[in-house]
């Protein structure tokens, strides 16, 4: 699948670099553009490698690209509007921006990130102002991260109909803010989401198979973020399934407390420290910069952590694994449609990426795989079952609290 991304980059470098807004045709991009992501495992495990595209080596490590650049003409063609939290959060923001940098750097384009004013207290007006600044600054495509962008993005896409917007962790938008009214679909917005329930399942299953029986989940967005909800629901399903296979019962603390803004906080660290002190062995840190508080609690209590969005093993020795989604690859794929003149294939539609697109996974590289008894081969067997449809992970997280889990005691806090 890495070859697919390399081919895409070669093709787009050969095209004239002209942004194309276009009108959506209602088709699903996963059906029209092929697989969206190079293999998530390969991308994560080989970030120091480069590929021969014929003319020059493709940069595959985003850390080799500076976060800021100075454009010779003062225009910035590929723009990124951040979600709440830090740009360098080692998670959602950073993974998304990595895709912006990689695409731009490999195609000779200028790029810039825009952080809405007022940080974690940013309003819809603040987010809109950042998007407008991006368009005014010459953006030929604007990548927006996070579901909180919805209202501002609806306004910006309506005001700038010739500018394509990529909505990561998003969905199709219409031009009417009233959810009870169906407006006109905004064909210059491409909604890209992920099947987080699948990699959440992998993480929960692997943890229990490796011997953990007292688990935790700490999620961002206060329970209103569909992506985090899918992560958590999949995690519970996987843990329950593994426990059933082993003939044991496991316990799980499950909470959205102190995660509304996805930020690190003393309150969050105190809560998680209490979990560890009372027997919790491993916590799924599902929410951007929240990871910092949770990993700090783990290190002071000899506990363990499951990372999210990207491979976070390099951030703490206490990270056992990470439930990853191919943010950087998905961004490159979507932005590639703009410069290939095929944005109409994904604009105005929602694309959901999962195992079939190699877009969700656990990291298997040496140093990232830290399970002691659960093996890569066992994981790959489970991955294949999801791929061929033998194992289906439910995405309807509304069932979390009403399901009677056969081998799991769920303590919702």
C-alpha cells in the first residue's frame, strides 16, 4: 500500500499545481480513489525510510520537515486549521499536520498552520477567523481537524465556495445550521472519518490477552466526540471478547471526566493516579494532550498506557501499544485529490476508513510492540478476521451502557 501513496505523489507532482474545487458527484471516495491509506503499520514502522519516486526521494518522516516555512510570494497553498489542544500533541493535531507537511514538501507546495484564537476556549468565530485567514493567505486547500470545526467550517465553506476543505474526523455538511433542516450539500467539503472501533477493539483484546485484567478508558470530548466514542466502544468489545476466550472476568473504569477540551490537567492526573492506586493496570488515553496527564500518572504508579491516533511508544516507556489511525496518509490522499483535479469524487461526501483501507491498526515495529505474551502473529490473525469479515466490530456506541457484557464489569464514572 505504500506503493499506492508513492504513485499518488508521483502523479500529482506531474500535474499542474492548480487547485480544483468542483462539484461533488455523491460517490464514495473509497470506491472511486482506491484505498485511501498506505499500510498504517508500514507508515508507522518505516518513518525513517524514503522511497524512490523516479526523480527524487519521497520524504516519509514528517519530523524532517519544519513546522513553519516562509513562502517566497507570501502565499501558503496547503493550510491546516488545528483542533483544540497543542499543535505538537503527539496525537491528533500532530498526526493530521504531518500529512499536510508531507504532501506539501513532496510536491513543492507552501504550507502553513493556523491555530484559532483563545486556545482551548476557542469559539466558532475564532475557528472561522482562522479558516478565513487561511483562504486570504492563498490557501488552495484547507485541512480542518476535529468535529468542533463543524459550525465554523459550514460558514467558511459557504463563504468560500471555490476553496476545497478537508474535514478530518468529519462528515458531509449542508449549508443550513439547523439539524432539523436539510440544506444544500456543501460540495467543497470532504468529510473523512475512521473506523476507530476496529483499532480500539484490537487494543482491548490484546491487553486482556497479554494478562491485564483491570483496565481503564479515559476519553476526550466529554462523550460528545464520535471518534472517541467509537474508540472506547471498540476497546470494551475487544476486552470482553478476549476475556470470554480466556474464561475470565475483567474490570474496567470508563470515564469522560476532565477530557472535554482534550487537555492535560492536574485534575485528570489525580483521577487516573487514583485508578492506578486502586488496582487499575492499564489505561487507554484517548484524547490528544490528555496523554500527558495519564502517562505521568502511570509513571508514578507503575501503571501502563495505551496511546491513541499515532504510535505514542516514543513518548513513554509505559506505553504498551497505541490504537492508531492513518491521519497523515488520509490527509495526503484527500489533498492529492485536489491537485489531481478529482476533488469532486470526495467533495460533498463522507469517507469512512478502516481495516479495508489499511487505515487503522496497532504498531508492530520493534520497540513499539511491548506486549509480553500476545504476539504479532496472533494480532495479524485477528486483523485478517476483521479484514475478511469473519469478525465484525460494532460501531454503534449508543449500546455501550445497555449491553450486558458477558465477561467484563464496566464501571462508568
